[in-house]
């Protein structure tokens, strides 16, 4: 049986303000929980459904907890499911230390910067791709959804636990010394490192309908994914992912 | 004021069975409605919010309707919004003839085949990318969400109106003469037309967690998007879109 105080904490952590106050976020489902357990972040405890814990992937979660010395509470599957935010949840929930995004220098390394990305699935998918292509971090710019939102965590497939989340650049001297890139149909197709692409860069992506704010657009070099005639644009997570792929691949 | 029978029809069309019975689907929001009006499909009528119709994009919708001879009914914004399925709707809804996917030969042309893609946003995003990269159609295989589902239509940005939707291949002689490709980490990175990629192909994508059924995997040539060590996979819509990009781009 899950204690009332723990159930209350899980419910509180669905609210951004509470996540920020507690410095905690939730991971749901065995795959995402396993990524949290593999990541550098501290996992406070795991709630596991008793029946699910007997399945192959359920046992992998318990093994990973015991290796990392993480407390596991086993409860009836339906109790754990009842606390989950996702639609058809598998009954495993982890409580993870969720450091707030902090400013970091962006002049060395390769970063994705999301400014005004509002759909959780888009931000999560972008974080998953940034992790998949070995970027150094993700900058959470103004107007972007909270990276610790449960839909973002889920869509990131746990990538959010592996990459440093950085807060938006200092507004006074925003991106001095940074190779700022942005997606724009008028830009050139990036050719990969050593083919006109600098080693270090920040790829800025904007709002799903409004795009990037003008002050960033003015500073950025435009790069493009070529498309068929008559087609306006790709989904922001798709365009961003293709560009991350092109910018990070080796020469062919 | 929207007639009761029309309001009832809009509500019925949120249900797959009803869409199939009527051969109709809904487009919501001015951008998606504009794509329906530009597409080869018949648009039966458009409901437009009176206030919204005075905005720049609202006027573009009315102009496109008058050019195509489509009946427009103007009603208070809140009445049109009240009929919309999307979360923060703009008050424009179109009723569009939605032909059911039918079998087509797949041995000539370039097709995306979605088998077991269950998340509407993923299928819609894939259709948007297939449209963006000039594919010839999308095959809706077994277990895939209805392409006329409102979330698919929305995520496709209207691409679903521009590309032929094809039903799954004949189960007896499924894909004879077809260059069937699938995403798999063990495959080679596709180099684009003339670089080991045939002119005609079908790119098969499977379920978000389970992947492709074995009978298709056995038949398919594996192609891959290279990723960082320790990362399992990308989002299916991202992986599919990157592969469509690589398969359709010209030599560099």
C-alpha cells in the first residue's frame, strides 16, 4: 500500500510550480525509469506494481534499483497505475532529482536551443534526438514548456535525464562568440563537420507557428532542409532532428 | 447560428466508424483548412467564426472558398470553437470528402508504409514529412491509426489531403517486386538516389514500441540512422523523416 504522503507528492509533482519547489520530477513506465537509473541524476525512490515487477522488464527495473541502491516500494499494479499521468500507463514510477535549467557558457560544444516550443511532445522528441546525436545539452529558452513536464519526459524516452538542461542565455549579452544557427527555407543545406559547419554551434528552434523571435533570427545563420514545391514546413521536431543529424554526421 | 443537423454531423465525424460511413472527415484551423482547399479533395462546406473571418488568415480562407465555389457558413466564433476537437482551436472547420485508403500497386514510386503506428501525432508527422519530401503516397498498414482522425489531420498540417492514402498490401502476395526498406540500427546509412538507393521503394515503419512484424522484417533491406553510443532509438516519426530525407535528396 502506497503511503498517503507519497501519493500526495506524486500528485503535486504534476504541477510545474511544485516540481520547481521540490526540485523533483517523475519518470513513468519501465523504459523511461531505466534511463533515469542509468543517468547521472539521483533517483529518490521507485514505485513498482507487484505483478509488473515479475515481468522481464519489471525485473530489469528492480535489478537496476538494487545496483544503484535505490529504494523500491512494491504496491498493487492498479494503485501505481492510479498515480500515473500517462494514458495507458505501465505501473512503474520513479521520483528523480530534477535540477532546474541553469545558465552555462554556450561557446564550446553543440547545443539545441528551444525558444517558444510549446507542445510537450515536440520538446521531448527534440531532446530525444539531441541525446541520440550526441549533443552537449539543450537550452530551454523563453516561452518553452518545462522540460520536467511528464509528457516531455516521456517523449524524450528518458533523454532529458542524460543531457544537461541549460537556461536561456543572459539577455544582456545573449550569445557573444556563439555560432548561432536557425532553420529557414532560404538557408543552405548543412554539409556536416568540416564541410562549412563549425565545430561548435547552437541550433535555435522556435515556436510551432510563430517561429523564432526577430532578435535571434537577425543574429543567426540560416540553414535549411530542402522540401518539395508547395510545402511550407516540416514539424519543428522533425526539422530540428534532421538538422542535428546533418550537423553532427561525419563526412561520407 | 449553426443548424442542429450540421452540428450533429460534425460531432459524428469525430468517430472513425461514422467517418467511414459518411466518407467525410474534418479539417480544423485556418492553415489546415487552406491546405484542404488547395488539395484535389472535394471540400463540402466550411464553418467560419465571424470575428476570425475578419483577420488576415480568415480572409484568405474565405477567398479560397469563393475561388473553389465552396459554401461558407459564418457563425459566432464561440459556436464554431464549441464544435472543434482540438485544444485551443481557431474557429474554422471544413468538411472534406475523405476517400478510404484503397489498394494500389506499390512497385513504381516512393511510398511510406506505416504498420502499427498508433500515436496520431506520429502518423500525422510522418504524412507531413512524406508530403514535404515529395513521396507518392502513404500506405496505411494493419494496426495503424485512422489517417482521417482529427489529430492525424492536424499533425499532418494538411498533408493528408495532398497524398494518396493506400491500404495495406494484399496479404497473399504482399510486396512482390517492391524494394522494401526498413529502419534498423544494423543497416547501412542510405546515400540517396544513385548511391545504392533504388529509384522506387517502400519504406516500412512499425509500432512505437514493438517495431515491424517479423514477416515484413524478413523481406526488408535494413537502413539506419547512426546514433550516439548507449542510445536505443529515435522517435519513429523522426527516424522515418530522416530516412525519407536521405532517400530522396539529390547527390551532393
